[in-house]
C-alpha cells in the first residue's frame, strides 16, 4: 500500500489518478457520454408516445416533466457507479491494480482520485441530459444550486458504492450480480416514474429507507420545485449514507482488503 503520511497531501499523485480516471472514460466518450443521452431520449420518447397526455398530471405536473428529473438522476448515478466499479475491477482482473497501490498514495488520496473520476463522469453526463430536458420539455431550474449539490452527493455516494462493489467482487459475474440485483432494483423502485403517495403504506416505508429515492426526489425538487419528502431530510440521509460508504471504502483501500495479490 501507499506510504502513510500525516499533515501532507500528495497533490501530484492524487490529481494524476483523477486525470487517469477522467481520461479513461473520455477515451470511449461515445459509450460513457452519448449512450446515457440516447437512453434518456428513448425513455422520454417511449413514455411520450405510449402515454402522451393520457397519463394525466402527477403532483400537478405533466407526466413527462415529472419523470424527467428522475431520468436525469438515474443517468448520473449509474455512470458514477460504473466509473469506479469498472476501473477497479478491470485492474484487479488484469492484475495491474498494483500500479495504483504501489505509488506513495494514502487511502484518502486514492479515494479522492477515484471519486473525482466518478464525479466528472456523473456531471458530464448530466449536462446533455439536462439540456435535452430544458429544450424538449421546456422545464427550468427551480433551485439550481440544490441541483448541483444533489448531483455531487449522488455521484459521490454511487462512486463509493462502486469502489466497495469492485473491491468485494473477484470477477465480472459477481459485479453483475451487484449491479443487477442491488443497483437496478433500488433505482427503479425509487419513485422515478411515480409519486410514492400512490403506494401502499408498507411500500412507502420501504422507499424511505432507499437513499436513491432521496436522490431522485432531490433532483425533482431542484428542477421542478416539488417533492415527495423534505429535501433537507433527503439530503441528510444521502450525506449520512455517502459518509458511511466513504468510510468503508477508505478502510478497505487502507487495509488492501481483497486488493493485494
């Protein structure tokens, strides 16, 4: 592992790792940036063509406008998760994770470098999707600073989860299990396509322990000004979950858990 230091930060090493993570996904920008935009277009097109105005309003808003912030947030968090998880897992499988572990980088610096890449990818993906929403649906930004905060916290949360998943997994099949049976259900059961007010009380309670629900709800509040729960409560939950995941990520990076050959 990297050399432990107190009171000093290896800024060169940390920024180099962050640059590597950014260059890695930008090298395949058609998959990492364009693909989420096309997916967002397809979601809006399919729901628009299939339902149109027949769906009626949700929380006083047209249905397409209601689901658009959730689609934006889904794109951001899925890409933030994919950036850290794919980077670490590929390095483990190919046996070159040592190239990251050997330089004089502390666990905190490695965590910051990986999260910088996740944040860059999440925010870069959000820009064209947000522009599409504003042009196609005519939506504005009710609380732009809150949206920026939600995007940053969401990218960090899912970036940490990607680090944890990649460290735990030993092969791509195990990573697929985490993605398909944890991330995807949490994402689709987070109120993206519906208000949780229509759910039975038991399902509403389950939604309120799902941090992705608060990310979706926070994005909806920031863009449209409406939400299913208190934005401050949601932000508190997301910050707490992100902090816990960051602490576990730091601990595993520091100890070399399932990383050392």
